[in-house]
C-alpha cells in the first residue's frame, strides 16, 4: 500500500497543496473521445459456447423431463432462469472437438429411439443423444439467442452437412423438411452462423492450412439454403499467435456466386503458466500466476492485430469477420475430477480476465464481430456451475451481466494518461484497462479494471461528467470464488464515482472492476 501514498505525497509537495488535495489528486486519468465514435460492438461478442463435454450440457442445461431437478421440458429451470438474465446473444453448439465426430441424425426423432454413442473426444463417456438439434433450437428460443452450429468436417461428408442444413432451413415439402415437421417443428429454423469444421489444425483432422482451405471450398460450395436464411459460413482458423490459417483462407477463398466465407474462427485459451502440460491451478495460486494469467490473456490483442492486418490487405471493406469462437481460461483439472470433463472453479481472477478481453474485443469491433467464451455451464471458464440439483453463478457470470450495456453500443475510443504498471519480478502489465461506449439508447458507459492485487487506484474521468454510477466487482482474495454453500462471496455491489473538486473520480479498490454510466 505504500506505493500510492508515496506517489500522492510527493505530488502534494510538488504542487504545494493541502493534505485534502493530496488525496483528491488522481494520477491516472481517462479521456473518452465521444467526438470520434467507432464501430458498433456487435452483441455477438458476448456469445457463448455449449459442447457435449463433461457436465456442460447433460446435467448443466439438460436433465430430461423426468428429472427430479425442476425443469421445463427437460431444461433445468434454475440455469435457464439465470442465463435469461445474461441476454445471451448467441450460442455455439455442438462443439468444439465433438463437432467433428457428431452425426446429426443421431439426435433427432423420439428420444427413446436415438442411438447411444461414445463421446470419443471427451472421456469416452456415452451420450444418449437426448439433446439434439430440436433441443438446441429450443434452448436458443428460451434464451432469445441466435444460433451458431458447428458442422462436422472431420468425420462427415459434404452430403451429411448439406442435408443437416436442409433439415433445419428448408420450407419445402422435401423428405428431410417433412421429417423435421414429423419431429415437431413445422417452420424452418433460422441458422445465423454455420462453421465448416473446428480446429482443423488439431482435433478436427490435423490438417495443414492449405489442405483445409481446399476442403473448405469443397464443402462450402454445397451448403445451399433459402436466400432469406443464409447463415454466415465460418472457416476454421488458427490459434494463439498463428496467422497462416488466416493468410491461406484470405488468399485462396474467393467470394463468388457459388462460394463465400463470412468469418474465420480463431481460438485462444489463457493458461496461467502458458504451458499445456502444467497449466496452473484454478484456486490457491500464487501472485506470480495472478499476474502471468493477465499478461498471457492480453497477448490476444497482438494476435488479433496480426491476423486483422492480413485480412485488411485482402478485404479492406471488412466483409469477413475475425471471430474468436473459443476463448477463456484453462486450468489444470482439480484432483478427483475426471480430467476429460474440463470442470474448473472460477474466481475473481476469471472475472477481471473476462473484462480485459471484452475491453480488447471492443477496440477491434469492426472486425471482431463475434466471440464465444468457452463454455456456458460446468466447462472451463463457465458462467454457471452445478452439482446435481445445486447451482451457483460464477464471477464470470457477473461480468457478463455488468457488460450488457455494451451489447450493440457504439465504441468510443478512450485514452489513459499516467497509467501505472503492475510489476512483479520480470513481468509488468498496465494496471488499468478501460473501455467506453455509447449505448443504443444514448447513454455513455465506462468499464474500468484495476488488475493490481494490492494497490487501489483513483481514475479521473476527464470532461464535464458530473456523475458515474453503476456496479463494482471485487472480493477479499485473488482466488475468491462462489461455492454451493457460499454463493455470494463474489458478487457485484453498487458503485459511485465521486466528485473531487472539478474531477469525477472512480476510486478503484485493488483487484476490482467497475461498469458505470456517466452523466
Ligand atoms: O473448449 C474445449 C475444447 O477446446 C474444444 O472442444 C476444442 O475446440 C478446443 O480445443
């Protein structure tokens, strides 16, 4: 705590001021450029991902109509109720790696007749296919979300993929459209996004970018849907710092009457130690890993920049989106858990990390028009954790809720003057992260994050702002988290910026974030 005191006192000597004005001085300031509005922050930046993986769908979302857990037609009421409040704009399904082994016909028709298959991607557990295409669309309808379906390139055929789209979107009297009707859905569904394969560099087939690019063109040619129901077609892109997937796709997939590519799906997971063998733990981590997790997560800005630079050369009009369709934290599996289920605790660290990512995505909103956090329930950086009939909301859930005003808002560039560094050993990152926007109903919102675990920071908001009110998220410890017996250890609380002289100051506690509306 000595740092800010020393800095403030020395400033008081410099300006020869009173003790009161020493504390009034905020050395970090933010200027919001309302006069230079940027791109729309597409609501789909707040998209989510639900895969057949561990307890992500079965138990987490779907318990079946006969379950003792209170449910509506098989969907658990507590989880659906909580997700409704998040205004989830988009859900990606059924994978992930699982998508390249999923055969859609297994998941339609009377549930008792559906085959039991093995989930070879995630622990070889059986899947009774009770959750299939109709259930997915019902989930999306309950939540008011758009849909993103990931097609099977790895073990499927162009025919199987094209027929899935026909089943979902055809208004005709074809046998497939009538099968959909027989299975309970008269009208075609709207499919907003459709991906051709997933992680084709790895679990999706271990392909090279060149080989995949040929396959993309082959498959995409046959994905025909009615004119008024054309999903955005998404190519499987690279990961982390890779740019060669973006390069190969942008160079070699022309946009013609019979071929299109509307987006490239890039993946980036944040590992505290940056090492897939020893990723780092979810709770009980040292301060070094608090910092290294944030230092690793903000690398995504460089990865976005380098990929976007390539896209700009080939597509200056920014027609093709750069979609981060998997992102979030990935920790070592907790002892006792099936490591294939990717279940992990979620702490204040995850919350601040989600905010840091949003603040970056907003800056590139003209190209990054969709992202999906991995994943929705019980898997990786989840919004919700369940244990049979019990449910809790994670710190990440609260951040998604705090950021709702940013959905479809106009990005307003914001500069930080005098930003401090948070340093430990050899690693150093900016202490404060900022993002501002004008909401669809004309309000100005500001998000501020203080990543320093021990030092508070005062941030002055420059301009004529008189008030700033909203919510603060912080907690006692770096790894504070919610449990089934203490569900509210980390939860937002009301927050007000204070007027000090002619400055509006947001006094950010150590390890905290705020989203406020400015007036
Ligand atoms: O989100 C878990 C897995 O991570 C996905 O199935 C895969 O695409 C990625 O490797």
